């Protein structure tokens, strides 16, 4: 689908978790536009099928693997299906994630484990699953989606912050362990306007937060997808173990400025 190959993604194959909506869908569509065949991994079969059809309608190639990314079998099936359909795996984007807002003292064992399983455990399992194929090919790129919350403290998100901080450290460790064959990097967005985050914020919160972002707005999913595509591509061929913050400058403001309004 790409007219040029400055990104080095033409003829490659990618796996994107949580690829049917939000940041994940933006990553899927951009990677396909840049010439990569894409495996969309998501538990939403209807949305995944729609995403695959959108790529195929634009003369791209895609397939869907429907399942819970927290399950090892789903990671293994994504690898199997991608190798069978496209013959290779060049890029993995670990995008699937999620949270619920809660004071730390109110987070139950089950709630803590659920956030860790989705954000950290699934990331590791997919990394582990794609590594043999990438190492055998002598080249591969993994991009993990973390969060600014994994770098700076955020009230009401201790579980999510801990999970994303672990993803950032996992990225660094794998970057060293799997070099030079596999580059492993990370993006750390802050507030992004997706269906998921829309449910967490009131209109008043969105307006207040957007006014505080130095670049003057909340991020769109495509803003994060652009950073992911860069790290996945040959343009970042000498970048490994890095966390690229995509936040409009919010990291350098006090985190309490961005906490939900009292009573919300």
C-alpha cells in the first residue's frame, strides 16, 4: 500500500494487540498503509472483522485472531496464524491494556491482579511468543505501549502506574537481552481520546485537561500510532530500549493538576 519504503515496512508482517479500536486500530491502519500485513488480535470479533475489511478494501492484507490477550494460547495462535498466512513476523505492537480508577486502599487483590494481567503479563507473553520467529529471521521490532503514568505518579491509578512502569522496565531488559536481532522500544502516551478514556472523564475534565496540556489539546489515537510506526520502522534502526513519551508536554506539569475533580 505504500508508495515508498523509507520506513522499511513494505512486505513485512505485524501483530497488533487490542487492534480493533482506539490506539490499536490507528496502529493497524497506519502499519497497513505503510505496507505491512497485519494480524489484529482482539476479543471483539465484530470490530476486528471490520478492521480487517477496512484494510482489505484499501488493497492491504490482514487477518484477525479473536481472543483474550491475557491467555498464552492466544499469543501462540497469533504467531501461528501470522506465520501461516504471511510467512514472517517483523513487528509486534503490544497495545492492549486498560484500567479502572480507584484509590489505592480500595483496590482489591482481584482488581490489582486483573490490571497487571492485562497490561504487564499479556505484554510479556506476546513478546515471548514472537521472539523465536524474529530471532530466527535475524530482525524484528517490538513496540510496547506503556503510559506517562508509568513514569510519573498519578493519584487513583497506583495499579495501572505500577503495571506500566513494569512494562517500561521489561522493555529495557528485553532490548538488551534480545539485541542485536530484536529491537524493543516503548511509547508512553498520556491522555488520548479513545472510547475507553472517554468513559473515564467528564466533559468538564476533558476541557480542563486539554487546557493544561502545553500543546493545547488531548492526543488523538493517530498521534500515538505515528510514534509506534517510527519505532517499528527502519527509521529507528539504531533505537533500542527507549521510551518515547507522546503526551503534548504533560509529563513536566504537576500530576495533581490532572487528577479527577473532587466528587467526580
